[in-house]
């Protein structure tokens, strides 16, 4: 989010994130079987580990794409590490049978890049925003586009002022 308008804050604790990632695994259990999992790093690493454990998926790959070059502004997409050829070989044409996991689909920019690589894969995120939602197949919680999700790996424990004080 690059504008200065007030943003809604959605802090997520480790406990809540774990519950939401397990809920995603429950929802995905009927969509498989999956031959492998591709997580979009870095945000997809934690939910991918939880989903892979719950669904018994052992072939796990990552695709490294950077779009947030600081914590406020989404910039140009950079594929830092593509998907390994062995993962493509294990999947069907276009990634058929692969599960792609990320923590969040926001504008859909990252999902579009990976969709081009794996057009037939099943895309799943824990959280979704309206602009990116059409690009994924499964998610758990939708938040508004102007909401900033504070993931547990980005936070420490600190006082949070009440909403009534004008701070989101």
C-alpha cells in the first residue's frame, strides 16, 4: 500500500495464523491429491510447512519473487529463484497436480507471475484481498483492499492503542 490514507490494521498472532493455515489444509484436503507443493517466498514458507504436514506432501519447492522492496511500497516483480525443472517433471502439463501456497494475495501481481509459470496448478492463500482473489482457487479469510495484515513474523509484543483513538 503506497498511499498515505489511513489503513486498517489486521494483526495476526502465531496461534491464529496456525489455526488459519490448518483450516486451509482442511479445505484443500478434498481438492487433491497433489504431487507437490510450491511455496511463494517468503510469506508462503510458514503456511506451506503447515499445509504440507497436514496433507502429507513431501515434494516441496519454492519460487522466490520479490515485490515489496520495503514494507510499504509494492514495486517491480523480480523472480529471484525460479521453480526447479524436477518439480515441473513431477507435475502434469502446466503444473497440473501442484499446489501453490502463499500467505496472502493482495493485488494479484505475484500470483499472476506464478500463474504464468504454472497455469494449471491449484493456488491457495491463507488471506485474500478483493483485487487478487480472482487469481486464486482457495483461501480462508478475505479482508478489504485497504487492510494491512501484520503477520506474526513481522511483529513483536507492544501496546496497541484502541481504535476509538483514531489509530487503526
